[in-house]
């Protein structure tokens, strides 16, 4: 079976290339930021402050996480977020149904 294809104009091909290139660049920049934040969160704070962490974590240090999760307000916030998400979704499904 032969597929019917319409030949694309060269301007369409150029536009498609530009759009794909911009999406790729945007995706890479976004991915780098996410990796950097995750790396910085488990790296030695002194290395992060002096620019020693670029992409991968250096001097693993989980002190920040210990401080965050020892604070009861953070856990209360997570509990509230979980409750609002479950209750809000259930209410939305019930009302939509």
C-alpha cells in the first residue's frame, strides 16, 4: 500500500529545524537547572557557594535535608499538601461526574 505524502516546502523544513533546535536548547537548559539544583542540595555548601559544583555533586553532605526534615512545620506542610491534593482531586472527580 502506497502512502500519499505531500512534499513540504523548503521554508517549512527550515522552520521545523529552527523549532526543533529551540525546543532542544530549552530542554537542555531546563534539564541542566534541575540536575544542578539536585546536585547542589547534596553537595558541601562551601563548594556550592564558591562555584565548585557545576553539574555533579561534590563533597556529599546531607545536613540540609536533616535540618529540613527535623523541622515539624515542613512535615505539617507535606501533610496538608497531601490532604489538599487527595481531597481536592476527590471533590473535583465527584463534581465532574
